C-alpha cells in the first residue's frame, strides 16, 4: 500500500487523534462560556487568558479540514487557495497560542517584579498593546501564505499548515515556536527564583 490514505492503521490513528483533539475544542468552549458568564475578565492577565482560550479553541479546529481531506474518498488533496481560505484563521489562532503564552509570562513577570507600576498602569491600553505584539508572529505566517499563494494558488495540497507556508517558511515558523516556548519557560523560571 503506497498510499497512506488506504492504510487502515493510518486512518484509525487519524480518527483517534482528531477525536481526542476535539475534546480540547469542547473544553476550551466551556472555558470561554464559563469565563464570560462569571464576568471574571477584570485584570489584564484574565483578559489575556480569555484570549488564550479563544485562540486555543481556534487551534483545535485547524485539524478538521486535513482530517476530512484524508478520510473522505477522493484524491486526498485540495487546491492551496481553498485550503488557505478555510484554514487561515484557525492556523493563525494556533500560532497566536505560542506568542500569547509568552506575553502572559511577561505580564506575570511585570506584576511580580514591578508591582507598583503594574497596579497603576492603564489596563485598557496595556492589554491592547500586549495583544497587538502577540499578533506579529502569526502575521509573519500570513505573509508566507500570501507568498505561496502568489507562486501557485492551485497546487494540490493535503491542507496542513506546512502546505500553506512553502518550503522556506516551515523552518522559520517551527524555529520561532521553539523560541517562544523557551522564552515562556524562562519567564516562569525567573519568577520562581
């Protein structure tokens, strides 16, 4: 069997992976609904955590289109432009998870190391600035998607995020994810000591 779509084990793994991932979709949806109902979005950290829950929900949805392309009968590919229109928002949300983790770590560090400044700052502008900073990394991904769409919009792809970026964007995006994870870890290690 040269085509992995015909392998029953590959299909079973895809189904299990997607079902487990969708448990996260349900849980993040419940987190968002509970947070809104309880009206607990008073501090910048709570607002950032609410945004984190929303973009995490988007990241859980990004597996659905590749799942259906893989499982349903047919060629197993779709045009890159269709993939981009359907997947752009969920993948940008998924990439924003990495930057929001880091931004939340920075926010917590500022609250611990500079408590007087932190309590006196303007919360509305502060949260807007932090969130806008967190959007820089996902916008780099969007630039790579636009570039790959200009090169060949009708290329048949399986619709993974790597298919949208092109070859040169993959290593940059994956490397940046590692850097953001390490920076987030560094923030929390510094707060521990």
